């Protein structure tokens, strides 16, 4: 890995140790490493706090959207659509993360934003897993994001919360069963 990315072995070793400490990788001395697949328990452990934080954030944003929020969300959705049409799953997953993070950031609660950031790597991994299992799920996610953004734009916090909950439950279903959300 160090040779492939053009760095010394020390930063790779440190990164692997960090990934192992976070439960994302298992190291086998003198044999290699294994990326730990997303487990059903991890899905539950991540999606539950994610739903709580994002629904709360959506309600706050709908009541008091910060200046430029609608334009920022539209730009993220445009980037996500471009990634989808280009077949760039990595860029799509990054835009997915940016969409949800923008809502949390716009709520203006620094502690909730830091809590959400602790889920960042696991969220990215879960989105990538769902999309890799069924690339068609990306189109569903994008459509749901647009509906959530539209509800926020109308100041409909309750509606945005319901749409967010459905979206996250669909993502949970895609992860658990590898099935396209309804």
C-alpha cells in the first residue's frame, strides 16, 4: 500500500492501526489486513443517532435557514447528479455526505455537528456499500435528497423530518438486505 500511494510504510502502518482501533480493519501480523464488512449491529448503532441528529437539524433549519443555505444545497445536489451521470460512485458518496452534513451544519449547533462528524467515516462506508450493492439506489437517494431540500425550502420541518426518516430507513434497508428502498 505504501508503495502504491508513494509514501513510506510508517504513515500506512499508523493509518492501519487507527482503522483497527476504530473497528474498521483487522490486522494479521505478517499476513495482511482485512477490511471489516458493515455488520447489522454497526448499521443500527450508526443509523439511530444519525436519525436523531438529522431530524433535529432539519427542524431547526426549516424554522431558521441560514443565509445561502438553499444555494449551498442546490450546488451539492447538482454535484451529486453530475457524479451519478458520470458513474463516479466515490464523488456521489462524497456529495451524499456533504448533503447531510450541510443540514447538520445549518442547524447551528456545534456540539451536534461534532457528534455527527464522529460518524463520518462509518456513514461514508455505509453509503458506498449500499451503492456498490445496487447502483440504482443512487438515483433513489438523489430523488429523496431533492424532496428533503424542497421541504426545507418551504419551511416544512415536519415534512422534511418525515422525508429524512424515510430516506434513512430506506438506506438502512438497502444496507441490511441489499434491497432497493421503497
